[in-house]
C-alpha cells in the first residue's frame, strides 16, 4: 500500500511539474529545486573520520546513510592499507570508499565511467578537500584497449549495474540495458603504460560482471600488487573460476569472503567481497 501511494505521489508531482515547466515561474521552480538537490549534503562519521557526501536522490542518500553498515569488510580492509600507498578503486561509483581511503592518507585513482556518477563523485571529492589525493579516471577497464559501449541498467545518480562491452550483468545473466554510452575501454596495463597512472599497491574492484576480464588484462600489474578486494558472484561460474585462477597464479591467497546478512537473500545473495593477499 505504501509503495502504491509513493508511486501515485510521484505521478501527481511529475504531472504538475510537466504542466508548468514551460512557464517562466515553472522554470524558476525547477531551477530552485535542482539547485537545492545538488547542494544537499549530509555528514558521516566513521571511527572518527568525518566525511561529507552529496545526496541529491534516494540512492545516494541510502549509500551515505549505510556507509558504516553496508560493507564493513571494505572499510576494515581500507583501514589496513599503509599510508601513502596507491589504491585503484575500480568501479568507484560516487566515491564513498575513495574518499574514505584518501582520508586515511592513501593516494587513490578512482575509475568510474558512468557520466551520471561522475558529477557526484567529483562533488564528493571536492566536499572533502581531497582534490590532491583522489584522481578520477573516467574510463572503464577491461582486458584490452578497445572501443565499445558502457551498457547501463539505470541512469540514476549513484546507480550501479553497468557493464562495459558485454550484455551480461553481475550474475552473468542478460542485463536490462536502458542506456548505452559509446566509449573507450582499456586494460590495467594500458592505464600504467599509456596514461602513466602509478602502479597500484592495492586494488578494490566492483564493476558488476567483468571483474575477471579486468584481471586478465592486468596480469603483469598484479605482480606488484599487495592486496585485492574484489566483488565476485559465486553463481557466475565464468567470472568466479577465472578470477580465482588468475589471482592464485599471480601469487594471491584468499583471506576472506564476506557480505552482510542484509545481502543473504535477493539478487545479491551469491555475491561476496573477496579479500586476497599476496603470499609471502
């Protein structure tokens, strides 16, 4: 019943704003609302680390509100990274973890190809005075230098479920693409050799489906990486088995596989954050 009422309210409001948008007063109202949304900021305090995040919609607010609870294993992993290390945050979304790592003294390269997330990612970096600590790389990573499309499951600020160059999503199944963005993809090797991005000491990877392809395109890069946190769907056999094989051959050992109880049902129940460390 609540869901129906919300949808009805949305319909009424959209109809109202649609009817007045062509008028001068309607344009002013829309401008005021948009400005207010984009300047809506909330503060987060995690273990004495103060952060500010732009929250123009429900998804970005949810991400900020659940910062400490959604992926505690990710925050714990970041806490163990040595200061002044280089972290590649591959699939940075709106930059919550990039900003947190940077606040701990880590140098971050945030890979995020979604044009819808880039604006909020940039705002979050600016809000936290981290422009010297976080570099945005607005290109997708894959297994080789190629021209293809970023297939997106939604166009919301803070949205996820997008895959570069493939039609499947995080579970290996056909994804419902609502927006296609033609762009250039590159491998981790290309990022270092062609763009002169520093070799990572640590890698955090969450790209909803092609994690194994990114690893395949960066085998020589993995030689010098100390630790990796990667999101893997156990039911997506191609992803799971190939990622496992590549990481083991590169000298990594699986330390932990974890997700919160909230993800024990629904479409995320087979998806875990895997933490790998280089075998001494």
